[in-house]
C-alpha cells in the first residue's frame, strides 16, 4: 500500500467532522512558501457564509487530532478559511453548481494557441470541460487545466 500524503491524512482526519458541522471540505493544501510551510484547509457552507467561529471550530478540532497523530514532522502554519467568492472548481459537484456561469480556465500548456480560456461553463463530462466562448465551443481535458474558477461579474 502506498504511503499517504500529508493532504490525504489531513482530509481523512477532518472531512467527517466538517460535514457533521454542516460545512464542506473544499480543499487541503500543504505548501512551502519561502522558508515556511503552510497547511491550509478551505471550508464552505451552502449559504457561502463561513464565520471566524467556523474557522476556529475546525482549527481547534484539527489541532487536537494532529497533536495525537503527529503526521507532520516539520514546523508549519495552520490556516483555516473560506475559498472565497472565486472558489476554484475542484470536484464534479463544483462544475455542476457552476453550469451556465462565466469561468476562466488556465491551462498548463497552450491548446489551440490559448493558455487562458474564458466563457460560459457548459459542463464536465468524461473528464472533458466544455466552455462556450460565444463564437465557439471549446472542450478541454481536465488534466490540462491548472486552475478553473468562476468569473464574478459586477
């Protein structure tokens, strides 16, 4: 059996607790920025109103669990937050929720000369993201997309 990554261990530790509190685990990151490491947990709610109390609740729970299991041997900063209004699309449900909305997809390498595609999300089907750019429909393999997020129009 393959060794689990820090993010997988943390997801296992916190996912059920977050769900039991009426929240959703959006993403877990364990990254190095400069000389520091950050463990970031992104949570959300149906009403999109994550409070400081929600973040503290998850932080307190996770701190206790991490102390017991000790999966991270180096120093790090723990951050719990909302993914924000331009929440990246990660899961199939995120794509379903955003069908019909404007999105921006950034690609690892250009496809048809484009590295950024903007348009109306038509959906995700068989790991292909379809976007209507107005004058053409573009189908992008999901593994070629580095980031896709909604575009907030004011």
